[in-house]
């Protein structure tokens, strides 16, 4: 008998569909309450960092160059106090097979799908991940479907996302394009169920294990080139995979003193599921609209439990602005001869400010660059913004109002990150985790889990629970 | 007429506005949840007809035929003068090629 494919029927089968499409039963790691065995889930991939490195090396992924940005460092030092301004380095992840660090995530997931005998892979993404999955699927001889949120209700697409659709198709994938809304998950599940393809989720343990090599390589490269670990690593924060994977890789390399900073473009005030505001954004990823919810409520994606848990790993979470990222993209091209995509320069824009807090002998590594092309470039993105009524001007980026203007720094001395209150984010995560206890008292295991999930301590977690009136 | 086997783009409404039950902002509640897919046309048809296509992965998908031989038009955008200002400023500060 044919299964009912209406919204409620498919959503009702989501647990079953996800289990079939991942070849992994997340129930094996559940405690029945707030806690789950995160490290157990990560180990269940069965891949060591060496295994992942071998998989990636076969498919043109990883071991990208770590480039010292000498002119940008020199420029940052002009605005720092004497003796300050760390060396800024960047991992040129645009050199991966499909042009971004997302290849690391896709390589592992697609290789695993192949090993388990799936005929194809499917991923829900409007970002570089689609091209990464499509590229890996092509290399492994598998079919590929990418589900994208792409258009508003007038059929107007973000140029950056349209380019990503083109690239996925160029790499042989089928692209399903949708209008704005969380019902993307319904379509995703429905196609997953009908096709029987592997769910190459961004948030699966296979995906995150794939990013660990990035952190590991950064530590090894710095030791070889500079004789020490980096003082600071800056990662763009959207879904949380880069922060999680990079930090785990650094830890695996023994670089435990490195400060891990997450950076997002501040898009406060724009609703991510709003049809009208969809095209008021001038960057479609690397922003707080993904970064904050994925930090405070990681388990909302297309897997029952997310392997990307950024609050476990970040020492700081800073924001930058669309104007700073656009200016930085031009700076990277003009001063370093590297023309790369804007969204991938989010962490670099933050790093320009953060480097000025560190002494000159410190090493600051930015984890990525991404490919650029038509649509996915500062000019079409700024032009699109202007066409959508966004004011573009030079000024102080602190005057930036997302959805209203893009303030390009009037001079490079005006780049300035803002620190988010991590305790506020931690509280939010705890609050969102509590319902999993179903009204029961939280166990000692739950408390221990929340301490790890928020990178805090028992006293902090208990004080938040007291504030919320939750028993433990 | 669009001939059978032509590569086309189709459109469909997955959920009408009134069928959308997810937690949505007001503006999104009032619009349909729509989809666009490409594939080879199964039978001869006219633009605007309800058709079936075979997608790149071999799936069958139904929808309204909206475009034959679809192509991309995204570009490097129209001129944005601020970009030239950034370039000039950076070159001045860094004095590339020595002082002018």
C-alpha cells in the first residue's frame, strides 16, 4: 500500500525516516531524559582522524595551504597599540574540490553512505554544502539530490543561493528549490523516504568528524611553520559544525591552549522564516540567524541529535557586520591577491579586529576561505541589496541596521567585533533542553551533560535550573 | 509546443497558504509553499500545462510547465562605485608601488 504523503503523515514518520536514511539509531545514545551520549555518538562513526584524512585525501579534500596574510597583518598593526597585532593566517579552504571547507563534511558522509550501500545521497542546504555533497557524490559514483530554500513568494532568488544551485547542477545533482519556510524539512523527509537515499546531514557525526581534520591540520601546520600552536583560531559560526569540528581537531592534536572564537555576521532583527525579509539579507550564511539558534538549540536540524554542539567548544562568540565582511572581501583581493567569496570571509573580518587585541608574536588562524563566482561575490550581493532598498554607505559599522543598511567601514580602523554574552546563550540552551526530561527531575547525568553542553560548571547549571524552577 | 524530452523547469505548490501549520511569521503564513524542479519532459506539452518530468536522478515529478531550456541569469551584478572607493583607500594606506 502506498504511504500517505501529506504533511502530517510524513512528519509523523520522521523518526523512522531519519533512522532508515542514516543507518544509525540515535536511540542507542539516549538516556531517556536531557542527557545523551555525545562522545558515544561521535565514536559510532567508527572513523579515526587518520581514517578521515585518508578518505579526504582520495577526493581532493583537505591539506589546504595555510597562508600568512602579510599585508592585512601590516594594516591591522597600523590600528593596534604598539607591539600589538597578531600575525593573521588563513586556511585556504577554497582550494578543496568544490571550493569550501564543506567538502570535509561531505567527504566523510558520502564515503559512509557508499560503504553502507546507499544508491544516493540527499542534503538540505542553501549553502556551499550542496556543492560539496554533489562533488563527493560524483567522485563516488552516487546519485545526489540537494534541497534548497532559494526564493521568496515572488520567485526572486538570492543571487548567492542561485549560484549554489547552478554549481550543484554542474556537478550532476538534482536541485529541488523551495520558497521560504521550515516546511523544507517536510519535503526533505518526503524525498528521502521515496528515494531511500542516505541523509548526508550537515549535523550527522560523519559530517562533524570530517571537520576535525581542519583543526588538526591547523595545529600541525603552525607547529611546522612557526614552531608553536596558534594563540587563537577564529571560525565562522552558522550551523556550528566548523566550531565543533575545528575545536575537536585542535584538541586531538593536543593544542588545548588555543582560544577558539566563533564569529557570525550580526543579522539581529531579521526573521529567518520571513518571506518579506528573505531578500533583505545580503549574506545568506555565516550569520546570527543560523549561528545563535544552532548554538542554543542544536537539536533542531534534520537529525534527532546534532553532532554540531558549538557552545561546548567556543571560548568567545563575536559578531561582525555585513559591511565589514564586504569590505574585508575587497581587502583580501586587493592586499593579498586572493579573490574569495564574501560569506567565507566572516571569520576574517572578525579576525582583523581580534588580531589587534593580541601581541605581534601571537598567531591567529582564520579557518576558511570559500570560492567566489557570479552571484556569490561582493558586487552582485551589494547590487542586489541596493535593488532591494538597502542603503549602502561608508561610516561606522556600529551604525549597521540589518535589513535597512550596509555600512562599509569608512576606514579599516573602524573594524570592531562585539562580544556576545556567552552566559546568556548557555542559559538559553539549558532552558531549551529541560523539556526533554518530560517534567521529571533532572538526573545527575543530565546535570553533567548540561555542564559539558554549555562548557560551564555545576554551580552555573544548577543556578539556572533554580532560576527556571526546575527540580534536579 | 514544447517537445517530449526537452529539458524544462516546472513549478508546483506543495502547501497552500491555508495548509501551512508550521510556526511561521505572519507574512509567510499568507503565501504558498512552492517548489521548482528541472527535468526531461515526459510528453509534448504547452507552457502552463500540468506535466511530468524525469529529474537528473531519475525521479518523476509533476508540476506546471513554466520554462523550456532553462538557463541561469545571475551575474556579477551592476557597478557598485563603493567598491572602487575601498580599493583606492586600501592602496593609499598601504602605498603599494611606493609613495605617489
